[in-house]
């Protein structure tokens, strides 16, 4: 037999060998990722807790912080600047025809709702009755 022919059969036999199952190959990776995420979450929560404790400590040590404040020269505290409020825009009133369309749409949506309990059903019926009253009325209250 030819040595080259025997090596070619060995090469194909290695290629035909069954691969490891998918979970066997991916399990170590998932373990490492899980550990990394757990460590990240743990570190983030401990940092937040330590920051909260640092903020609470001066409050708990009220007497010692007061003594420290009296021994230090006081620096003028900066007051937070008030935020300028956006001017309120007065919208034009909604016409009655548009309000009626809106009430009709709300009524249609209320009809689609499936109540879970008798109390919900009663509340839903009351709301629908009120909407029907507004739709049938000659004048509609302003929104």
C-alpha cells in the first residue's frame, strides 16, 4: 500500500469524526458571560450603596459636622438658579363638532374594552353613559 493513500484515509476519518454537541461547545462561554454580568451588576449596586451611605453619614453625625463647620471659615453658598419657565401657550378653543367626534371616538374605544370584573364593567358602563349624554346634549361643556 501507498503511504500517501493511508494518510489520506486518516485525514478524512478525522474530518468525519463527530463534533462536540452544541451545548458542550457553548456552555463555557455562557458561564463566563454570566459571571461577568453578575460581577458588573454587583459592583454597580455596591457603588450606589456606598454613595448613598456617604450622603447619609453627615446627616447622622450632626453634632460632629456642626463642630467641623464652626471651626472652618464659611464659604458663601451658591443658591441654585431658578429655571426659567416656558411661557404658557393659550390654545384656541376646540369647536363643538370636533368635541363630538372626539366623544364618539372615545365611546367606540370604550365599547372595545373587555372588563375583567363586575366592578370594572359597572365603571365602564357609567363612563359610556356619560359619553352618550354629552354626545346627545345640545351644548357640550368646554374642554
